[in-house]
């Protein structure tokens, strides 16, 4: 499976933060808007590499890597 450069950047950021990070933390860390990062998180969710979790009472969602996301290595297919 192949990821875009920006989706891979989001995946790598979340990996470096113990497999979970708030959308706003990712945006600040990669220097992009939350809207842009949300698009990449949606891509990761569609590919079963991450899930979006919104804790009760939380103002924003957290991107949490699945086991597949934590172990992901890009390929050309």
C-alpha cells in the first residue's frame, strides 16, 4: 500500500508520539492546518492504519494508530 507524502508525514508524527496524538498537535508538529491534517487522518482511517477517537468531554479528536498503522511500511502497490 502506498501513502501520499503528507499522509506518511502524519503517520510518522503519530508513531513518534506513542501511537496517538490530538489533531491540533499533529497540525502544529507538521506545520499545517487542522483541516489539512484531518484529510490525511481520514485517509489513514480508510486504509485501516488509524482510528479517530473522541473522548467524552474532549473538544477534539485523537488520531490513534492501529496495529497495522504502527507496523506500516510503504510499498509501491
